[in-house]
C-alpha cells in the first residue's frame, strides 16, 4: 500500500506561450490565470510523517501571488516544483499537478 500526503494551493500568476498555435494565438501574449497546484508526497507510514499545513505554508512562501512565470508552461512549472520537492524529500515518490483556472493542466511525477 502507498500512502500519500496531498496538498492543494492556488496562486495568481501570469505567463505566455510564445509558440502558441494560430487557433489560440492569444496565448502568446502575457495573460493571467489562477494556477491550482496539487502536490503529492509519498508518506513513509500511515501516521502522517509529512505534515500538511507545514508543507502548504512552505509552498505558499515559494509562490507568492502574483507570480510571473514568464514563458513557462504548466508542465515546466510542475517540473520545476518537482525538482524543488526532490531536494526536500529525496527518493520518495512525488507528483505535481498544475492547472490553469482549475480547468486544464498537467501531471508530472517521479519514476
């Protein structure tokens, strides 16, 4: 059995997609989203060795609203956060989801 800590938080942010397809060309301009993050950290047992509130506070400090993500996609943002989490949690299994306005987004995870 695998037990996970699951943390959700949201930040106001701006980004753009320089290589946007013609159909969604407006995305090449800087635009705003409410970015929803869902972070999963493997627990080592079923008595919460990763404390939810503490981790959420750390993540919210890392991403103070509003955030300028520049040309980073949701996937790039998620990979960057996953790398940061690896520094904190080492070889544990990790997953990061990033959504634009709680609607469309991505999932990245460690192997």
